[in-house]
C-alpha cells in the first residue's frame, strides 16, 4: 500500500533506533521516506567528528534536499544532544515559508514535532505530539490506515 505522501523524519543520531522505528512504521503505512539518514550513518561507520569537510558535504546536501522534497517534516524531539535535527528543523521552517510565499503552488510543508519542547522555534510547528507513537498514529489516520 502506498499513497505516496513524502515525509522526512529528523532525529538525533544518538537515537537512531528511535528514528528507524518511526520510519519503519510510516513506511509500512505507505509513506515515502525522503531519506533514511540512519543508513548513511551506518554505511560510513564512524562519527561526523572523524570525517573531513569534503566527506560531510554530500551527506549535508542530501539531508537538506530530502527535507525540501518532503510534504511532511517530523522531528522526533531529541532526548540527547543533537545539532543536525535542529538544523533540519530550521531548514524545514525556511522551506515552509518559501512554499507559503509561492501562494499555494505545489505542496505545502507540514511540520510536526513529537516529544518534549525546547527553545522558541518549537512553537512554530503545525502540530505537537507527546510521543512518537502519537505522531505516527495521527499520520496513519490522515491517510486512512488503522
């Protein structure tokens, strides 16, 4: 079953199992994951701090392109330290604003956050959920998956 709704799931790299679980559930419900960044991290096999700038660039570009290509951005609010997830949220907010400025041409970008709250930018999400399960349940319901 595929309805083709494109979604980017952001989260902390230290919480990859959490992100994998959410992506797996959403994919099983017919969502198209624009990029499974957990596979990139596993393929590289070492932390970002051990990579050169030249090695990091293609990953950063791919992540941002996947955010821009999504109809839904879901941030799994990091329980651990994360910079990438918050950077991706900022980029998603920018993409949403650019799409809104284009006066409805193309898909709009809906921004959802599951888990805690932190900082002022958290307040700019379209919807908030107490946990990942509630966010996935909401998304499944939107596309008619029980």
